[in-house]
C-alpha cells in the first residue's frame, strides 16, 4: 500500500457517542432482537456473558498480540468460585461476582507469570497446557472442590443443628452462613438474587447487561489510555519498546491478569444465571471458541469481540434448533420435488450442521476480511459515505 | 572526561573471536565514530553497550556504572538511546504515538500502570512530541500510520524518538545504510543539528563521507581489536588503517 494512511481519530466525544450507542443497543436487545427470534432471556444472557469474555480476551490478544489458548480456565475458575460463595455464604450475587473476579485474577497472575516467559506459539502452548491441566485436575484430584463430573451445584441446607458434621461434605450440602444469620427462609433449592430480586429471566439478563456495559466502558478506557498505547506498541514492535526504556513484562502480565479477570466475571455470571459449575467449561474447545469470537468480530476493535460472541452464540442456539419440519414449512411454496431437494440441501447447514455454516462463515471472514466484521462495516461505511475525505481513512478501524 | 569507558572486552562466538581486548574511551560531548571493514566486530561491540549481548570478559562503564548484565530497558533508563541499522519504529501506530511512547518511558519510568486517563490528556508530552516532529520535518504527517513512511522519514522519526528522551549517549548503528545520497545528506544535516544539543554520540558507519563530516574522534576496529584512534585527519593518513581496509581485504 503506497497511499498514506491516516489514523482514525478517537476523541473523547466520539468515544462517548460509541459508548451511549453500545449501551442503548444492549439494553434494548429484548425488543430489537425479537424479529430474529433471539429475544429470550437465556440467549440474551449468553450474548452478554460471552461478550464480556471476548471483550476481556481482546485486551490481551487484540492489544498485545499474545494469543492465549487457555482463557477458558479463568471462565471455569470464576464459575466455581461463585458457586462456592453461593454454597457457603449467600445467594446474593454481588459477593460471588467480586470473589470470582479476584480468584480469577490471582489464577491469571500465576499462569501468566509462567506463560509470559515465552512469546508467540510457545506462549499459546503454555496457556493451553495450563488450561488442560486445570480441566483434568477438576475431574481428578480437585474433586472435593469441583465435585468432578457431576459439577458443583447449589444444594439444600445442612440441618442447622448439625452443620459442623457436614464440613467435609460441602459439595453435597450447603451452609449459607450469611443468609442464615439474616434469617432467610429457603423453600427447596434457592435461586440467586440481587438483594431479593431473583436473577433469572429478564432481571438476570439486565444484571448481565449492566456488567457488560461496565466491562465495555473499562475496556474502552484501557484502549485509549497510556497503558493501552504501550500494549499496542508491544504488538507492533516489542523489541523497539524494550530499547525505548519500557519493561514490557509487567505490562504484559497486567494485561493478562485484567483479561483473566474479565473471564472470571463471565464465568461468575454463568453461575449467577444458572448456579452450576462444570469442568467442561474449562475444556480447550471453550478456549478456542473465544478466539473465534474475537477474530470473527474483529481483533483489536472494541465492539468486534462482542459482535463475534453474539453471532457464535446465535448460531449455536438458533441455527441448531432449526429442523426439517421448519424447513419444509419455509419452502412449502415450492413444488414438492424441488421442495424436497432444497430442504435436503439446506438441512446440512442447520440443526446438527450449524457448525458447518459457522465454519464457512469463519473461512470467508478470515480470507476476505482479515479485520473481521468490523472491517467489513468500515468498508461499507466508506462506500456509502456521500463525500469521501481527501485522505482515505484508515483500514484499521478502532471503533 | 569520558562518559563511556570500555576496557578489555572479549566476545567469542564458537571458534570466532569477534572482540579481542577492546579498549575504548568516549569523551563527553564528542562524536565518536567506530569504523572498520566488514566483520570487524563493530555491531557486536555496539550490542555489548545496549544489553543485547554480554561480553565474555571486560568492563563497560557508563557514567561510572557498569552496563554489563543490565536489561535493554534498564540501560535505556540510564540515558543511552539507540538508532538501529534498519529503522525500528512502531509501524502500526501514528508518528505522534511513536514519539510520545519514548517520552512516557522517560517521564514515567519503565513501568507505570495508568489505564484510566486518555493519552490525549497529557498535553505536555504531546506538545513536546509535536515540537520534535516539527524539528525533524515530519510535523505535517503526525497523524499518519508509520508503515507508509519512506525509509529516510522512518530514520528521521527514529531520531526524534531518541531525542525526546534527552539521552546522555546516542548510539547510531549505520544511520545512513541503504539510503540515497540525498537522504544521507539530510541525515548528516539532522545529526549536525542534533550536535548543537551537546549529546555524546557513537556512530558506526561504512560511509566515510558521513564519518568525516561528523566525527570528532575516530576509532578503527579490525578483526575485533582497535588498531588506531585519532582525529579524522590523523586516521585518513594512518598506514595501518589503509592496510586494514585495502591491504587486508585484497591479499
């Protein structure tokens, strides 16, 4: 490219506009997503939760270029930490969320400290190894903490007079000291709450949505800050940065911890909306999924990772539920023979075949739009812009 | 008063003795050129100053402290900046960011966690960076992404990145390598202009035109040893230097 590329200006004003549009879009999702069949709380919660996961992942991968293949470990740790808070102290979600973020941060500090001794593919392999180790430990020696294959769940309270007898059987009975101290009466297995407001259905979604908006705002501040600029410089030319007097290791470790804490928050919200934590959340496929989300939406952009997360979760939940009967109805206007052929072909891409559609979409994006969907949008934006400026704007959109 | 004191430095790569008992003393405020034929050990010596290589033996003292065993960023923080053989800049960032980053490294130290305030709120650093871009003649391109700059412009940008740190010692590794005559002359002018700030400079160079237009002292390195040292005029007439450059290469 011989032409001069002008960097896109991100003023404080344009950031506020972006933030307001983002918040409005998230909060109105139950209405705006209704036409595509995605407006039910369970799916909307997933959009928000995996959006947080991907936004946090992007702080590491998008800004520094360090590709972690083990971020699901922090997601899993966040879930376990939250469920333990529910079991031991209270069904209120605030302590659980805070505790999960802190635990995931400490976990990220340990894994990051070791993994960041290497860069490139070796860093990726180290993070993958740690995540798989966590996954396998959760199934084996850590069973007293994770309840192995069954998964850690919120259970009935231990009989109040015999609580001490159950200290070693805590995966099967709960104590909830704080709730008990406040005299909360439980009927059956309780569900999570925010000071009495039940965290299921739409209230659960709005809690996740507020967390997403906060997470997005913090990611935006980081991206525009001094710290963010140093992370981008690491991605651009780490060697130069070292000779410029910057100690890159603590910058990388801080970015790794922040991104681990985002994953912990996401894991915690998974437990908030469904108080059950299983080890499969830490499997490498879950780590790979967040990489796909980020690349699909646009690496290094602010909105892209959230968009990628939304699309993948949409495919996973909506495309996978379309079956032949639905297709028959859609194509019922065709003559019967043709209808059968069309249904046979399209059914490969929906239902069980949703992976195929997603895979094709991913290939198309990586080949034609290496900057992800966000690059596609900024290209469209340029085509339809009435008066293009004298200097073409950057292909590196940061919105 | 010497700012950099190199004594008895040895460096071996397998069977090759790259540096052999190198002695060098760089005076404060001088422009010290290190010349020598290919493979004489010039770049190896420079890498020993910046922490990329550690000598097998010997000492490198800068302003009374040893540079050996320090990380590159620690050496930079003591006041040594470096210009690379091929311009090393942050290609994906804007020119302004490129100059602001070293300024922050100087002001805030090797690590400072400031993830909340916008970079643009630090107007003091931005103004300084803009002034320096103006000085090297790149002010009108401040908002551009660097990857599209010409090589000569990248070199000037790299100079600005070093100058904003107000280094005590500036190391230049073949600053005009691969440049056109016009770009070379521009670089010489720029270096002369920098010279007015009184920064001590070490230049490694092949181009004798550059060396003799800038240097106040010249050291000649051949086969890992300093074989001659003096003013440019003394070096021009030194038979040992001619031997090293012409005789050694052709016999």
